[in-house]
C-alpha cells in the first residue's frame, strides 16, 4: 500500500510537536534577574527574607515549595532553570496523557505553541509543576494509594489560590474509601505543615504582611477600597462575572455530574475566573480543558487553536478584568463540547 498508516502519521506529528515544545522549553531560559525561577532560587538562598523583606522577587508560594526548589541552588543558574523547565514540561505531558492517551497533534499545538506557554517558559513559572502535581494526585487516586495522593495534594497546595477547587474535587472522590485510608492522605501534608513552623514560627503572620506590602495583581478590584464599590458593589462588573460563572459551574456539576477529568478541567477554568490573581502564563492551567475540548470535537478544537494563536494580539489589547474572557470562553466551550457526551455516559 502506498499510503502509510494514519496512526503512524499522528504519532510522527505528535513527536514533532513535542520536540518543538521541548526546544522552546530549553531555549527560553536566557535571562537572569528577571524571572520567577530566579525569585524561587534566591528565596531559598536568603530564607530570612522570605515573606519578610523579599519585595524585589515576590514569593507567593507556601514554604514547603522550597523543598522542591532547594536542589536547584546546588547547580548553576542557567542549568537549573533548564532542568526546572524540563520538569515542568514533563509534568504537563504526564497530565495530558492522563486526560487523553492518544492526543491529536492539534491538541498538543494548542497546549504548547501558544504565547502563554512561551511566556511561562521564559519566566520559569510554577504552573507546569502544578499540572504535574495534579497528575500525581490522580495516580494516587487511581491506585487508591493515600501516600501518593497526599504528596500530590501537598504540592498542589503550594499555590492554593489556583488549586483549591481542584483539590476539593479530588478529595471528594475519596469519600468512599476506608476511614483509615482517608486518614493516611493527610499525614504527609500535616507533617509538612508542622515542619514549616520549625523553619519559621511566624511564617503565617509574615505571609499575611507580605501580601499586604506586595499583593498580587488584583484584576477584580474586590478590595472595595473605593467609596463607590462599598456603597454600590453591584456596579463592579466582577461581581456579575463571578456570580454568573459560579452559577454556570454549579449547574453543570449538579445537573450533569461530569466525570472526574471533566470536573477538574471545568474547575481550573472557573478558578481562573474567580481569582483576582491572573496573568497570561496562568492560562497554562487551561491545558486540561484544551485536551478535553480537542478530544471531544474537532470543530471546538480548531476554534480553540485559533483563539490560542491569536492570544498575543488578544493580550495586547486586553488587560485587567478583560483577561477573564479567555478562560470564560474556554469554560463555555468545554461544557458545550462535552455536554452531549456527558449526558450519554450518564
């Protein structure tokens, strides 16, 4: 036969996309002193400054994140950054394969050939590892291994502002477990949390003061600092966006009872809309939604591809609260593209 096997073509295309993505991942660590990776490593080298005087390089993660970063202080800066990015890349790939064992090459293009992924690699950000931690938690859940699940949840909690909804959904799946197995899930997180006070007894108070001095970007402006916001909160468009998003998400979860992977993807989209801390590289957390959209409908996959490729222009014109448009559209596409499939399986 002159025509090759279609599966071979898909496999080759996938491999080419992954190689391209790996090259991007390794190529981007070119700068110093202007990266979040630099901030992570610097924080470990100067622990007396973390949550206390560290203003130049904010450290918004929980202190047990330093157990992951510490080994990178033992090697050269650029080498460490490359390894850090490659670990993030591996975590993303692992999660993608958990959601779709045979992802189409267009799905991989959506995930990696985007402005948000390039910016993520350029900054040495944490979101890739977070996706890997979700994958670890799912492995622990599938194997009913409370130790693996507890470890995954612990490291997911390094950035709770973006992970609390996903963590809650994963923990909800353990309600049918034996009570002893459930208790074991919390042993590693509790030990790590207690040890964090050995490292610094006042870290919680320091962290609160740190956020007051160096707060993350507040796109929702929900601090009600202005008299208008206090007197007429309904004039704040964020109130309406958050309310509508919560209603859509709650109705979807209650009425359709979606499977776990779909629930996680929807929760990640929703969390990005609810949080007041949103940057372009946070769109990396939409990858589970991209994968499920791509595996459920070719039309939606192509539309998301167009949206992702247009993202540089989108982010140039839009800022602040308008950034929510992208995760909101993704959430709606995720729900619509999987609604009929969910109803059939239900």
